[in-house]
C-alpha cells in the first residue's frame, strides 16, 4: 500500500513541479509550487517523519508561498501577463540537478537504502534541539531577530523636515 | 446497603455505557470486517470517523446559523427568523435550498480554475483541522503525534486559499479584502501560536490527548486542574480567544468583509453554493478554534465538578464549545467593527508582548513548584508586565486630528 501511495504522491509532486516551471502565468506557477510542497510534505508523512512534514506545510505554505505571492503582487504590474521561457534558469536547474545527483551517488557514509523506518517522536527532536544543537538554534534566533529589526527600520516612517 | 451498592454499580455502568456508546458502535461496525486485510479495516475506520465528523459538524453549522440569528435578534430587540418550522428552526433548510438553486455566476475575466478551487480549499482546511481534536474519552478522530502542530499547519493554508479567492475573482474589492484578511491573519497567528506554547511546555507534549489528560483531577477536590485556573492559563486563554476571533474573521475584527467599504471582501464575486461554502468554512473554522481553546485551557472533555462525572464526556466537550460559541455571537451583537490600523497595533504592541509574558509566567509557575507559590509568582509576573505595557501604550494624551494621506 505504501509503495502505491509513494508512486501516486511522486506523480503529483513531479506534475506540480513541472507545472510550476512551465505554466504561462506567474500566479499559477506559484500555486503549483504550493502543491509541490504539499506533495513533499506528504512524502515525509509516508516516511514517518510527521514533524518535518508538518513544519514544511507550516513554514512553506503558510509563510513562504504567501511571501512569494505578496512579492509578485507588490513588485509587478503585469501579474496577468504571460512570461516567456527562461533558458538561463533551465541551465541553472540542470546544473543543480546534476550536482545533486553526483553528490548523492558519490555518498558512502550514509546508507541510501534504509533497513527499516523508525519513527522519531517530536519530543526527541525537541530534546536534540535544546541540548546538542542549542548554539545553532540560538544563532538562528539572533539572526531572525536582527532581520525583524531590520524590516522595522526599513518601513519606519521618516520624519519630514519642516 | 446491598441495594445501594447495586444501584451505584448500575449507575456507574450506565454512565460508562453512555460515555463509550459511540466508540462501541464503531467497534461493532468494524467487527464485520474481521476477515478483511488490515488496510481495509484502517480505511473503513477512517471513513467512519470522517463521516461522523462531517455529519456532526455540518448539523452543528446548520443549528448555529439559525441560533446566531436568533440570539442577535434577541440582543437587538427583534424576533429573528421565526417563519420556517417551529421557532424558525427549519430556516437552515430553506437557506440551503435557496443557495443550491441560485445561479452560479463566475466573472468573465476571472481565473476560472483558481476561482473554483478557493472555496473547496478553504473548507477542506477547516474540516481537516477539526480532525485532531479530542471530543470525548477515546474519541479523537485522528491521533497524530504533533496534533497541535497539524492544526496550525492546516490552518495556515487558509491564507493561501483566501488569496486565491481574492486574486481569482479579478476584482479590486476582492483583492483588497484578501489582502486585509491575510495581513490580519498573519499578524494574529503569532499570538495564537505563542499562547499555545505555555500549555505545550507545561504538558511536555504536542498531542491533544496528552494535553487533556494533563488536566485531569481537582485541586482540594473542588477546583478542576484546568489550565484556565492558573494566571498564565487565564491570560493565554483570553489572548487565544481574541486571536481566534480574528482568525475566523468575526466581528469586531471583520474588516476583510467590511460591507460598508469593500462589498464583501474576497467573497464579493461568489454566489450561490460557492458563497455557502465560504460561509460554512467560516463556521467550521470557528468550531475548530473554539474546540482547540476548550481542549487547551478548559480541560477538554473533563467535567468541571467531580460529582457530575457520570455525564458523558462528549456532552461536556460540546457544552464548553457551545458556551464559547455563545460568547462569539454575544461579542458580534455588542461590539462595533474596529479599524484595520487599530487591529494591527493591538496585535503587535499588546498581544505579542503579552503572549511572550505567558510563556515566561508558565516557566515561573513550573519552577516555583506548580503550587500556590507558583500561582502567586506567575500572577505577579503577568500583572507587572500588563501594568508596564498599559502605561507605555497609554495614548490618552496623544490624540491628534486624523491625518488623511491618500484621500484629502
């Protein structure tokens, strides 16, 4: 059953990714991108990594997709206009794909075929974040706070000199 | 004496039977499938859960839509719907038939597919969120390890759905309404989630069942151990409730569909059954958020008095849900609509600092021993921060004539 589910999800994800890359209207591409992310989250669920899947939905659909949508709306006047093919982008995508494939195939340290799936509870992830990875976590927090303050500074109303 | 004990035995068994009757019915239905392979049973079990969930909440939606109008009528000194059926109780049927036979109008320049998908997505998100709430003892439709996280992850897709409705309609009012809705939903998502954090911290789990289980029992055999009876819990509950009000776009925070300004916001170009779907999604979202509030702070399906524990657990849950929904309607009948800048200021300057204070107060409560001492210390923290915040935000002296920057 899980292999059937995997094939279905993979088809959905790949089709949505293809749509995101080829659809003529920018907004349609964004929405297809969101569907791709749902597919990836579902794949994580299938692997028993519920937490990662949920965070993916939460962050990427709840925040990043909305951010992209806002960016498009606020920066472009021709939202509804068709876009042409971007050959540089295609080249870059092929380069990234090739690099990733090469890296994955060369990897020796991690077994590519897992023996069995072990579900890690959320509690374990939290403990790991708060003990072994507490410094990276704090650095991330500091960085995000700095970004927040920076955003505030950017939008602060300038006092007019009378 | 013997009579008494038999009576007590019967009493206990009857109440236990009533408590578990729905669970037993489900087991009985599944017992027909003992010969079938495991995955068939799993799918059948999920389908039963989904069917029960939809049946209960869609009927609750019908009931709520008429009750809300009745209560609003009572508040405004008029009758409310009273023509269809006894006391107007069949009004939802009439509304449903009217919505179904109405013409479905799609604007010529609209993005047909996006326009069509938006109401479906928004309703699906609301229904999914309902799936992880424990409605009674052993009555959680879907137990997920990170149930609370699932609730918010699903809820966050609503923003994209609202945007799809606004953009797909190709209408300026729709787009403005969607922008307002997304802006206020994103702003209030922060306090909504941060006020859940203290509960998760104190319980040590993201599973709704564990959170309900942590609120079992009574202090001094009298006051239930619900989180709302701790200072941090009470503050978090109020903040959560207000944020929930914003998330479900209800008065006084219903600027996204302010009739006097932008027709009906992102729902302007929807008619007939698609509009009804939006309406339904709004109510289902409201049920989900109040249900989560009851689960997190009001002890879920636990009874408030130990003497009343014989009443089935789901009755208690729906009683709490009903009480919270009544407050929603009451607020709608009482408060005027706020301005968008007031909503935003309130979110970032008051709600956010207060919800962080709740996290700290919960930590203080935990480290001071969870007893009376912790209670007083956490109260102290909240009172100090509240006083300082209200002094800082005091705008009494700073009232200036309103400045119109874009419309002179």
